C-alpha cells in the first residue's frame, strides 16, 4: 500500500517532468488544502516563464483521477491539492487491513549500529545517560520496525587511567563495602572518595599509577578487582534498564576495554598512513578545519605523552570494528551535545584514514541537558546528583497517586502495572517529545498531566478507545445492540469490509491524520528524531478527541455510520498503541 504522500509525489513528479524533466515538485502538507506543491515557482524562474502559467501547465498534465477532488492554482503559483473523500476512506480501509498499518519495510535493509546508554563504571549514571538510553532505545525500535538490521552497542566506560585509582580505593574500603555501594547506585560516593584520596595522598597516587600499569599489562589479580567494579556497576545499570523497560541486555555491552587490544594498531596504522604528528610528546592527528579560538589547529590526541591511550583512540578503534566486524552501513552515536566536537573530529580522522568508507555514515545523535525547575542542571534538593533508580521509583509513585486522585477505573490487580506504564511512560515521553538537541525542564506535574503533550494523554486516548469497544462488546453480550459489527476484536484486522464512509469534517480529519502515520515513522527514522513521531501521535490523539466529541460512535444514527466510526476508532487505537510501542512506551487497556 503506497502512502498518500508518495503516491502524490509520484503523480506530481510525472506532471513536473512533462514541463521540465527532473524538476522538484516541492510537495508539502498544506493548511489551505491537504497538500500543496510549490515547485512551480523555482521552475518558472529557471525557465523564465510566469509562475502561474507553469503551475497551470503542471495541473493540466497532472493525473490524480480518483485521488484528488480538487486541484487548483493559488497565489503566485502554488498548486493546491484536496484529496477525494472516498479515496481517503479507501486508503484508511487499506491501512486497517494491513498488519503493518501502512508502514513499509525497507527495500534495502541497512545494518545500523546504535551506540547508546554508555554509562561509566563506578561513576554515577546521570540523567544524560537516561536520555541516551531512552532516545537510543526508541531509535532502535523504530529502525527495527522499518526492517533494518540493528546492532545495539552499549559503549560502557570501564577502562583507562581512572581505574588505577578506583581499584586502589576498592582495595582500601574492601570488596564487600564497595560492592554494597556500587550495586545500589551509590556510585558518586565511591568515585568521589577515590578522587579525594587521590588528591590528598601522594602514596595513594603512586599506588594508583602502578595499578594502571598492572591493569594495562593484564595482571590477573588486578583484572579480578577490575571485574568486581565492572560487575557491580553493571548490576546497577541493569536495575535501571529493567525499570525503564528498554531492550538493552548484557549482550549489548561492548565496553571500552573491548577495544584496548586494538589501540596499538590504531597508532601504528595512522603512523603508516603518515597522519601522525608528535606534539609535546603526544601523538596526534590534526584533521583539517578544526581550530581553537586563536585559530590554531586542534589535535585529536591518539596517544598521550605517558603512552596512555585516550577516549578518542578508543573511538577510532571502535569505528574500525563497527565497519569491519559488524558491517555497519550507518552508525548512530546517541550522546550529549557537549561531545559534538569529539565526534566531528574522530569521524574526520576516520575518514582521512579511510576507516570510514564513503558509503558508511557516522552520525552524532546529540541531545541537550535535563534541567531542574530552576533551569539549572537537575539536582536533588540537597544538591547531589539525581540517582536514576530513585527518579524512576518516584515517577511510579506519583503515577499511583495520580491514578488514585482520578479514581481511575483500573481493576485492582492491574493497578501496579498501569502505574508503572504511566510513570515510566511519562518520563520517557517528556524526554522524547522535545526536540532532542534542546535542553528541557524536568517537571513532574507537567509530564504526568492527562492534558497536553504528555505520555499519559496519549495512553489515556488509547485506553478510552479500548473502553468504547468494551462497551460495544458488553452491549452485544446483553443483546442491547442489534449489530454484529461490535463482535470484532480490536486487536485483529479481520473485519470483513469495514467500509469507511466519511461524511463529517471530523471524520475526514481523523482519516487524514491516520494516513500520516507511515510518513511520521519514516521522518522520525530519517532525522533520528523520535520527537517527530511524538508530535504525530499527539496530533492524532487530539484529532480523535475532536472527532469523538462531535461524532457519536456507538450511538451513531445508522449501522453503516456506526461501523465506519468504529473502524476509524479501532485504527486510531492501533496506531496509538503501535506508535507508543515504537517509543518504548506501554499502552495499557485501562486507565
Ligand atoms: N561513556 C561516555 C560518557 O559517559 C559515553 C560514550 C559514548 N559512546 C562513544 N562511542 N564514545 O560520556
């Protein structure tokens, strides 16, 4: 089933081609009509003809029989397209009959590596890692749904010089105490204490330095201690992932240590390629185009003067691994905006070395900060950084009390699961719905509200439609309804001849909104922007609300209208549930 946008794009392209081969129709959704094609204006300029005349020529050549009800030229030369109502109905019928709801599977599936979450061992997993986890997971789900091969990689930071200090601190406090602190997420305490000893105590510093060397040379006892740190932290990360309900598993962990054996090769190969420059004892690459404030070229430091390798060297080895071993066509790095320059420079070096071949893309999927109500970095009242498990538990607790306040009609045995879906969904949606590169303010009341652009609003819209069907089913069971159509199950698409009949403007608007689904999913994938899917789903839910206020469904005046409206409602519920699912948000039956 081709979606409406592609169908129109194709027909318009043919018409534009007949005027001037290859001209771009510039097809856009429109306020004036359903769609508009603005391409006549630039084309007229290029041809040196009056724009309206070019637009008229396009319209004359355009074949949209049975698709559009009206096509006209307006203003300086816009082509306005109004879809045929029967066509909208037929398209919705086709969508409803498709288990993929009209979302096509990629013709050429790509291998996409998604680098996300990536917290650091023995260091607080902060809200930035929460954002990465939530955004990355939504992208993974969307790309998988589009038929791509997706490889999740959790680039956990568990290697490098800080581990000398962390292991020595572990030795000092004892493994039991350390384990207790780390596995419950008191990571910052552990890290800060280690730091304090390091800053205050020359002996500790010396031990730490020796420990780094032992770690690098894979001393057995040192590796065992290191493993304790790593395992305890991962147990904590897993707890957070479990609460969040993300796809990440321990099999997706591809930490920095994995690349350690490859770092020597990175240096040697860069050297052979003639790209390495000695700078103050450090071995660097200077990718062209990167300078500091004073206009001096900026280095990517591959190996420090003390022979140690840094974050950039690991990322270079990582790119080679993703291209060579994983076979990536596309790599997404879901990491905060402060690392923008790091990635630009590392990608530039990888291109120079041809480790990143032409056909492979590397994209930094950047995101902004999470701010508190005071518009500063999110902190607890005492000023400590926010512990993620506490934050997620609070979300669920708050959702429970919201449900109690609203007297939510949820069966008692389902209440805990619904509260979880609501609370976690609210946190995720608040994160996903803002343009990711922007900072956003973490506001409990707003994100848990049942009104506005929130997770609960979408979940509620879905649950409300399900309740219409439960009522319909009850009416049928008691013989109160004389139509068989209510027997259909909302979750299946086996519904003989649903026959959408669009009469009211609100029905038309809902039909049009439904038909935008495939385009919204594709747009979210192309721009790595879950917010585009959020905005679409919110628009759909709002359109449904208006429809439901104006158009009685179960009390429709005749059987055909009732059947048609039920089908519109059913398809809306399916899109909402699937769309939320693609965002990693649950859609409960009752709310
Ligand atoms: N561990 C890093 C941090 O917390 C993020 C790693 C992102 N991924 C990467 N390939 N560099 O800042």
